[in-house]
C-alpha cells in the first residue's frame, strides 16, 4: 500500500512553517516505518507498549517537545500539535505515551518543580531514560478530582502519603509518579519514585480500548517522602488542571491523526472494493460518508491550528482548548465509526485500523475531561453560570 500522504483539502500546509512541516514528516515516517509494523501483537496483548521504541522517540524529540532546555526539542506549539497528530495516526496509545510523559509529567516538573527536581528529572525524561506517570484520578473521583481522598500528612520534615489512584497511564513502568494529594494547605503534587516503600502499581486488564498502552492502579500506603519530593510551586487544583490543559491541547491535534487514518483507509478500501459491478466509492452513500469525513477533518484542522497559534502567542484561554478537544475527538469518533461501517466485515479485524481507532477514541472521549465536562466548561464560559 502507498505511504500515508496526509489529508489537506484546504491547503493548510501553506499556513505552516517549514520546521513545522519537517517535524510532522519525521514523525509520520517513524509511525509508518517503525511503529505500525510492531503494533499488532501489542493490540492482541492487552496493556503492553513497544518499549523498545522509547529511545527512538526520545531521539526524535517527542518527549516534552514544546518545552525549552533540559534536552527538550523546544518546538512551537503548532509543531508539537502536528507531532501529536502523527503519533495518533499510528495509535492513541502511542500519542498517550508521549502526552503523559511531556504534558503530564515533564510539564508539572518544569512549571512547579524546584531547580533540583528539574535537573534530576527533566533531562532523563526527555531522553527516555526515565518514564513518568500522572496520578490524579481515583476510583471514586474522575471528573470531580476536587473530591480526591489521597492525603499527604506533614510529619516534621517528612510527608506521609496514602491513597489510591486509578486509570494511570504507564503507572507500572514509571520511574517517577506525579501524585496529587490533599494536604492541610490545599491540593499539592508529589514526586514518588518507583520502589519507594508503601508504593505499588498494578495493571488494569480487560480493556477493549487503548490496548497498546499500560494502564495501572497506584496504591500508596503511608509512603514516606522528604520535603524535596513536593512540587514547591504547585498549590490547589489549578496546578493539575493546568497540566491537563497541556495534554488536552495535544489530544485536540491527536484526534485529527486518528480521523485521518480512518478516512485514508476508508477511501482506499472504497476505491478497491467492488459491489454490484462497480467500485464501492462510486455509490452515493459511500461518497456521502467520505465527504462527511473530509469536511469534519478539515474543520478540525482549522480549529486546532488556530488554537495552536493562539497558544504560541500566549493568548490561549483554557475554554478554547476545551472546544478543540471536545469537538475534534467527537468528530474523530464519528469518522472512525463511519469508516468501520464502510469496511463491512473487514472492518472488525485488526488487519484494518478503523475499529482500533474507534475503540481507542472511546477512551480519548473520556480521559482528560470527558466530552460532557468540556461541554459544561464551555457552557459556564458562555453564560457565567456553573452547571458542573
Ligand atoms: C485508558 C485510560 C487512561 C487514563 N489515564 C489517566 C492518567 O494517566 N492519569 C489520570 O489521572 N487519569 C487517567 N485516566 C482517567 C480519566 O481521566 C477519567 O476516567 C476521566 O476523568 C473520567 O472520570 P471517571 O472515569 O471517574 O468518570 P466519571 O467522572 O464518573 O463520569 C462518568 C460519566 O458521568 C459524566 N459526568 C460526570 N460529571 C458530570 C456532571 N457534573 N454533569 C453531567 N455529567 C457528568 C461524565 O461525562 C461521564 O459520562 C485514564 C482513563 C482511561 C480510560
């Protein structure tokens, strides 16, 4: 099959800088040549990731790509978005790996960490020598993280951390977990290293979605931490929420990649598949489906690009990211469902990508703020009335 060429109906490429296109092309090639050929066994075995690719991902600057210094690539936010798009064209699990490492682990250390924490962790995380995870969600508190029960108690110069975090990407392979906990002085963040006494991670099995990604539960029982483990500048729920804004921004782009993969596959299939004496692509209903896909991808591209430019100019409001995440994941999921349908019976096997993207996008719709929660964030922004 010919290489994936991208989707660019409105000549959006002309709006990109050369380095943005180059970043996209190098990740596109990595996904086609290095990642996709390795993917199938990881999809069949729930909860595993091709860890051998981590050094190559680091070499390509994929971890913390929009951060500066500490070995990070220092890309523009648009280039970073295009990188996320290409990773998710491969699989949402691949994009999640990079999103968590960069947006949810490196970003909080970069923004809220001490100089010593930054020196210790950022170069290692950027180089893929260390893996991180982000523990906010709990078994009983997902959308409403403010209700969290995980608690850190101060004991003279030490902290005792206890609680359970659930649905944590890369929990069991992480060298460092960014764990958010309630304290006497608001919600704060702590860096918990693998192997610390009282800290255990167990993987969650039986996922239909995001199978090429490790998802874990973290158990923290009176984990003793030094004051140096606390992120000194993170105070209140707004700190973890600011990390989520970074990751959600990447998701708004990533979803376009998944949608492009489905559209590309559906178009090629419809051109080759013969039904009732002619190409499936020649039927009116097929064309209607393909036109829907292309139109929604194009609208999603424009939305992501505008949000990216505003982010680069420092003019981004988090509600804009909510709109982009909510819309782009929603249309990507609808496109994946249409593509799966168009492929008929072939659409249900893992030789084709549409159904894999479809079930992955069910997770993407739920994590990093569900579709409903982003609707309510935007609703509040418009009306000034909080319905959450
Ligand atoms: C594969 C995977 C990986 C993940 N990785 C991470 C990670 O690395 N770190 C991390 O901290 N978390 C992670 N999560 C957790 C994710 O962020 C949460 O699942 C998400 O925030 C939703 O929380 P919940 O599952 O508890 O659903 P709930 O909050 O219980 O929501 C259930 C339903 O109720 C709706 N709802 C909730 N509140 C309202 C309301 N006020 N009004 C109307 N409807 C409402 C929701 O939209 C949803 O449809 C991951 C999840 C998955 C599936």
